[in-house]
């Protein structure tokens, strides 16, 4: 898989850009605030129709523009696909903004249809939020990676989110009209069906990622650090229906559902200690790079083609030994197309 051409218009601080990248390693150098990260963000957006920085679509449109365009061509084996993204700022208050995505000139009715056109793995300084912030960031990481792997997961997640919203609305309604409690079982059954599929998919993914990421970190640190990722589901597989029933009165009192995969978390440790509390900045960054390299391996194996690898500000906070090891990994293993940004010139 290769990006053969990319054009941007009004995307963040990039007013106009047209680029034909190399099939191998592409190094983008420049001072801070010149748009290096924004460029990588545009590529990742074409893979998942979302910002890698968790920003709203509105923030992707340049301040002085009413709309933004991304046009990208992807070569996959013997075919070339064209991805066109159009973000539009609405002027009327309360109407939000529009997002349109087309593949080969055909508008997509659902954004989930985009998954599989371009596979991308990204590392950026923003990923430190996986370690430093709360469980929501780690769930977001899981969901974005699993959606690239499986459209079924994307559908299950969509359905679960919809049903959870409906159940929460009903819980608030029961507070005012207790007789509505009789209808709660309708949403409970559906929530369990989709919720347990999500839990099972997350458990399988993290079990595989754990072993691969541990090996990548050993390579990166010369065997100095040992990595572990542990899935902490809010509700064990097979017990969600029981937990919903047990917590029913509490859910009604709170007006929200207190158990399910929307409450899951992941524990990250290095050498048996939690990365968030005990890892240095260099260790935290090395840990995250190892996770991303593991994600790359899983995507490559599952889809039988190499994703695009996006590495933003890769070398900051890494000592020279880890930089050398990382460059050795990138140069020595079978990666596809790579985009690296840095403030200094880099020679892999």
C-alpha cells in the first residue's frame, strides 16, 4: 500500500499543498508550527475519517477558509483508489458543519465504508495521553485500531453506543415515571449482545498486542525494559447481563449505565511498574512506540499488506541509544511507506 499523491487545501495552517511522496521513507523537516503534524493528520484522516488528535472536524478547517479539502491517491497491488474529503464550515448558528467523503468519486453513505481503503498507523506526541490521561483515551485508542481491523467491530461499536444512549435516556425517564422500568429489559438484551462482542474483540486484540509490543520494546531498549499491557474490562465476559440486573436500581438513581465496555481500561506497565506513575519521559515514549510497532505488525498480518506508517516528532526525549535502535528497526524490518517529521535533519 502506497500513497502516490496528496493535495490539501485549507487544512489547518496549510493553505495549499500538492505532493508526490516516495514509496519508501519520506522525511519532513521544518521549524515548529510549520504544518508538519498537520500534514500527517490529513493522511490519517483519510484512513479513519477522524483526527488523530481527537479534535473536532471544525478545528481542521483553516481559520480563513469556509471549507477544507483532502485529495489522496492510494496504490494497492494493481489498483489505485482516490479518497476525497470535504469539510465545510456552516455559517448559521447551531447547524454545525458538514463532512463528506468519497472513494473513486462515489460518496460514502456511512463513514464506516471508508475503513480498508487506506490503513495507517500513527505515532505522535499526542499519544502520551494514552499513558497520562484517563481511561477514555485508552478506550479511544482500542476502538480506532479495532475499527481499522474489522468493519464488524465498527458496526458493533456504533450499535452499542446507540443502545447505551437510549438506555441512559430511559433511566432518566424512569426517575420521573417509574412505570417505564418495565421496558428496560428491551435495551438490556441488546446492550449485552453488542457489549460482549466488544469485550471479546478487545481482549483478543490486547492479548496479541501484548506479546508483540514486549518484543518491540526489548529491541528498542536492548533488553533493558520489559513491557506489559493488561486489559481491565469493567465487566467480565459472560457476566454483563447479571451485572446490569444487579446494578439496575443504582443505574436508575444515577441516570446512566454503570457497567459495560464504555467503562473499560488498560493498565500499562514497564518492569512491573505502572508507566504513568513511574516511567520516565523516555520510557513512556519508548513504550508508546513499541505499541505502535505492534499495531503495525497486527494490521500487516491481518490485512496481508503494509499500512502507511506516520511518525511525528519521533526522536524528541529519546537518548541516542534508543534513537539508534529505532532507526535500525525502521531501516531493517519490512515496513512499507513511512512519513517521519522532525525539527532536525534525520538520516535513517
